[in-house]
C-alpha cells in the first residue's frame, strides 16, 4: 500500500492512491486530498515568505478519479501586498477541480480575539471512528477523535483530526495542507441523513484563514443547515490546539441516493 495520498509521476502529473478514495464510490476521491494538493500548488507557485494564504475557494467540477491527474498553476494577479493564485487539476483531458487563493501580506498588527468559541478538548484516546455504510480509503487515512457527536450521530459534531499519511512522499504537510485535507469533511461529520440512503455532496469548498495552524491536530466543529426547498450549507470552525484558525463552508446537494 502507498504511504501518501499522491505519488509524483513527473512533469506536473500525479497519481492518486487508494488513500484518497471517498465514501460515495471507491473509484472517486474524497474532496479533501485534491483540495490539499491544489493548496500545495498555491504555496509552491512563485512562493513568497512574506505572504500567507487568507482564503481558498475550491470548485469541484465533477467526480475526481482515483488515478492519474495533471496539475497546473499560475499567479493570475500578482501584487506587492496581495496575490491571486489559481490551480487546476485535470484527468483524461478534463478539468475536475480548480482553486483560487488570495495570498496576503503577513500583518504586524496587534491581535484581536476570534469571534468563534474555543474548540473542545482533544480526547486522550480515539473512539469508534467509522460510519456504517461508508467506504474506507480517505476515512482510514485520517485519524478521527470525536469530542462531540459522531459519523453515526445525526447533527452537529466536533472532531479532532490528523493525517496518518503525508500528502506527498518525503514531505511534511504544511499547515495549509493539514487544514484543507480535512476541511471538506464538515458536511460528513455533521450530516442529518443516513449516508447509505442520501447524498449530501458539496460542489465547492471555501476556507478563510486568519492564521496558520500549528501542529498536526486540526479540529472541525461543524454544523449542517438544510431548509425546505433549498440547498444544504455546512459550516465549520477550524482550530488547532491553540484555538480557532479560520472557518470553512460548503454548499450541498442533498438528494436520495
């Protein structure tokens, strides 16, 4: 078994491993790993130490196969204080996911407290991790410690997570990559419906960050709202052990499987 989510093939090509496979169909990836790979491309495209990523918007254009991918990226709006970077993943000549990220100058201003509540304490030991009716792959490549709720419990949940395998071989994941690889799971841990009977798939993920995460643990404190005649919305407060680092949001297609 491979020991990373992606394996480089050279010339901007990557092979997604079995660790990326999502809960709906083992042939297709969970949105977290490709979001993190796009985030890595954002970080490594004309990198600057004086900038950090303040917002990432990922558009999932269709099912992302567990297979070979091509990645391209560019700075689409260069600037002295802010830059817009774009990255695209394609498979078999078709674009499957894109990301647009604002990199902003690191500020020297005084801190102001975050409006989000502090995360719940990290459980000392893991509990039962997996949800009946969901497939492995990605779920097994991330450690889940639920402080509140569970995959199998409908409604809001809070889970501490850490990657069991790196994003790419022989490279420690960056703070941005650690956040993006799990931020796409807010809808999964806070669902109101049985995943064996319902889809609650997000075509997009937007993450705003006010600081970089510290350490290997990332907490998702997530809730899903579904209104009659509307679409679903999953929102997550993203934290490390020191407190909140940002927020994530996902629009959801909610429909019977």
